[in-house]
C-alpha cells in the first residue's frame, strides 16, 4: 500500500511575542458616542429606509381601503340581488 510509509515532520517551537506583550496590560475604555462611527453612506441610508417604510404603509393602506370598498360593493350587490 502507498500509505504504509510515514514521514517525520520537524517541529519548531517559537515564542509568541505579541501574546506575551499584551498580557497584563490594562485596556483603556473608550467613551462611545452615539453616531461617532457613521459615515456618509450610513447617513444617506436613513432617509431611504424611512421612505421605504412610509411608501409600504401607503401601499397597505390603499390595499385595505380597496378591499373594504370591494366588500361594501359586494354587500350592496347582494342586497340588490336579494330585493329582485
């Protein structure tokens, strides 16, 4: 079989200087402001999202109004049909 042969791998151990330097160093807390990390694209995105929600609100209001009007017309037609 081809897998019967084994190869020796040389292992090299080195120190991690970054981890040793960062251990025990107190972190300074940053005071975060509410909109400190916003850029121009984030600011432009806010009115777009608000516009989408408002337009969806008008769309659903129109659909519900037309459904209510269709139901009222159907009821009137049913009443007229019952009279005849």
